[in-house]
C-alpha cells in the first residue's frame, strides 16, 4: 500500500493529524486570579502570555491535537514557599470559533510535571493538551481563556484565573470540505482535576449555592419564616425531660479564610439533666463549601448560644471533627454540637444562635474562622428554668456572642481558648495559615498570587 493510501486510511479513522503545526501567535491578556479561600488572600490582577499551536490545515472529520503553552505566568512564585518537583498541574479552556466553526470550548489539561520552583522565581507550568474533532469546513480560531493551577503539596489547592479582557486568537486551522455539518466539538481532553479546568464555569464545584441555599436541606419549608419563637417547657412539674427547639434561620458573615457568608437553619434541642440541660445543636446540611482538601478530623465547629429572657450570658457548644475527608469546594455538613446549660436564674430563659467558629487543624496548627451573626438571630428554644449554683447569670460571662459562660473559656466567640487569631486582615490569616515552627504548612493556596509578595504586604 502506498503512502497516500495509508494517509487516507488514517484520516478516515479520525486519528490525530500529522500535518505541520500552525505558526502560533503569542497572545497576552489581563487576568484575575482568585487564590483558594484557605489562603486568606484577595483576588489579584496579572497578565497571562500564551502560545496555542495546532495543525495549519485539516479536513472535516479529522481529530487534531491542540497544545497550550504558557509562555509567562503573571508573577513569580512568592518569596514564601519552595515548590517541589512535579506538584503543579494546570487545566484550562480554549474558545473555539471562526467562520467554519460556530462556537464552543475545548478543555485542556496538563500533566503534574514541573521542575522545582524556588521562592521568588518564575512560575513554570507544563504544556496543556486537548483533542478537537472538526465537523465543518472553514477557518477555526483557537483563543486561550480561563485556567486553573492546582498545587498538590503541602495540601491540594486551586488558584482559579479568568480573563478580564477578550483575548485574541492564538492559532487558526483551515478546514477543507469533506462532508459533515455543525460546529467543531471537543474530542476529549476532559479534566481529571475535579472540573477545575474552567473558572468561568464555576458550576463544576457541585453546587456552590449550597451556602446560600441550605434552607432547602433544613427539612421544612413551613418553618422558614416562623423562627421567632421557641419551645416552652411548661410548668416543670409534668415530668417532661426532652425539649425540642424550633429552626432559626441565621445568616453569618465570616472572616478569611472562610466563606464570605453562610446561611443556615439552626435548631437548639435540650434534655433536662438534674438542674441543668444537655444541649444538642443541629445545623442544616451543606452549611459551607470546604475551603481546601482536608483529612478526616481536620474541620471542627463550635457555636455560642446567647441567653435571654430571665437568664443572661452565653453557652458554648462544640462538635466533633469531620468523619470523612473533605474535597475542596464540596459542601460540608457540620456535625451536631453539644454542651451543657446550667441556668443562673429562675423563669423563662431563651437560647438563640450566636457566633459560629470553624476550626481547621493541619500540621499541629489550628486556624479559627469566626463567623458573626448578621442582624439578630431568632430564638430557637425557650425553657422554664430554676437557678443553679454557678449558673450562667452573674458568672462573669457577657451577654453578647463573643464571650462564654458556664465554664466556656472562649474569648473570641468560640468554645475553647486556643484558637489562632486571624484578625481582620488577610495578612493575619495568612500568618496563621502559613507558619508552623518556621515551616510553611498551608501555603499551597498562596502559590499563585500573581503579585509580588512585598507589594501585597505593603498594600496592607
């Protein structure tokens, strides 16, 4: 069989073309990159330089290989952490257009392959590749777009980057007729990185509206707006020991590196135990998205309950760590939180949700993410109480959400006094996240900050 016959068979089978690659045009475009939430860093602006190559000519029905080469990343690796060999993996999308193409997106993916990248040195990204099946004659243009950089160590984190201006096409394929109709379609190249190949399509995070839509998992539509009242114990002489509360719809504002806000329904339940009450606090499902990939036991919630009515002060409840490992960006169900309420006054006492704290523990370091109530939280439970020695009232606890009572030692709105202080700035959060015994533990999230380190520090 002659060489021409072999070439025709290969083309008919839809295999990759061996045609000479098109001359790539280097394109630059302004980019906004969002570091992972756990890093505590703000979004930063930079410029991305890319070369896209593909065969210069092809026929309808051919499948061609497209290559994305990052010529220059938007900034150097910050002067914080040395990146190990083969820890960086990029994914991205290329916009497919042109007179003969229609429109579409091609997913691109690179290997986890890089040389060691020292601190304060250029970011080196491997090439990304994808396969494109051509289904219509005409000129097909290839334009680079959004991309994501995953760093696997010391923990898996993603930095997501999207264009802030319309990039120019970097390559063009001249497709000759051969039958077929429709536009160009992606022949594969799907990302194995959890769908992070496109930050423009954040629906790949599996429902990021979970933080704002957790009321759908609270188990009732009927109690959504009627959260002002709580369950009443009665006269206390009926032998009743279990006192279920009502769902209280609460919205929280959280500090970095946590989510900006959390909406959830919280229910406070009590069981009488002598003169005190054993409390169990339940939140709705999918309260927040995990700020990073976390091992089992690394994320632990605690909550302050504000006392009202006859009693004053607050009571702390805590939950256990997550039972299973958590994926970055996936919804998190907080475990039930428990504690003990010892009344400090006789009469009708109310309990309402207050400050929520999410503790993240890694490498022996604990990071506290405080979340404060927006407005006033509704009462979830009302109890007929009898004052007990050493009870809440007069125990030195404040009446707000920032202090503990009944033995709670929290000084920042969380049960437990050993939380790392995150402060109001991202710089404080970064220090809490980054330094443990002189070693950076959690800077995977700050690997691609797209701005010189000293400039970040100076701005703050």
